[in-house]
C-alpha cells in the first residue's frame, strides 16, 4: 500500500480523491530512499506489493507467491527469488521494486527515477516493461532527468521548475525554449527526433 502526504492542493485518481483510490496506485521509490540492509528476500519484497489487497494481518499464500514469481520473471529476476535483497546489484534491486509494483495490479504507476544508477541492460528491461504497461491501458508517470532519452522513452512530458513550465505531447512541449526555462538556461540543447514509446514523464 502506498502512502503520500499532501503539501498543497488535491490529488485525484480517475477523478476521485487519492484516499479512495490508493489501491489503484503503485509506487517505485528511488533506490537511495530504501534500507537495503533490511533482512528480507527478493520474493518477500515483491509479495509486499500484495499487502494492500490481502491486508497486513494476513500472511501471503500460494496465489501471492505465484504472482510474485510471475512478476520477477517479467523483470528477469526469478532466479534470485531466495536471495537476500542486500546481496543484489543496484540494477537488480531496481528490477525487484518494479516487480513489486507489478503485483499490485494498479492502473497508475508512479516511478521516481527508475533509471538512476542502473546498467544499460536494466534500463532497457524497464523501458520494455513501461511499454507493456502502456499498451495494456495503464498510466505510467516517471520522474526523469536524462534529457537525451526523453523523446525515445516517453510520449508526454511535464517540465517543472518550482512551477509548471509546460505539459503536453513530447513533440510539442519538449522544445529548446521550454527546456532552458526549466533548467534556468543552464543546459546544452541536444536535438533529437521524438520516438514515442511509453507513458508520461515528469522532468525537472
């Protein structure tokens, strides 16, 4: 189950308050915000994604285990199911948290810099998963800072710098002018051809 503290305004998921729709939202945190020394296995971490459905007082059963193993297979981590989470590389740890979000059966996925500090193989695997989620009608919102890959990975972009600079389809919004406004003019513009592939991104 995902919990957020609202600083201002309101959050609506499919037109309803987040408090009523929290089971529809899956969250993948930054790796730096996780205690990787916590003594638990890869499989247990992924099954935690089911607690919002089964409740904290119930132990996960065969169904939850099967869903967790299926999710691990999708991210190429099924062989590591019994490994301690602290024994994994950074890229492997990120894949495990993506798998945990998959078992939640959410309709909205929030991912906080899922590509940060991962290898090229993991990044490609995550991009393919985002494509699959989008193709199945899911909404994916990604905090992302790599300007070189925005046009290749996403079809919608929101540029923020304290306030919203621009928001819309990548081919309309991801312009040199808007990027310079978002970064205070301190950026070298890289001209790329948009190639929309996944859901939305939030760039800062």
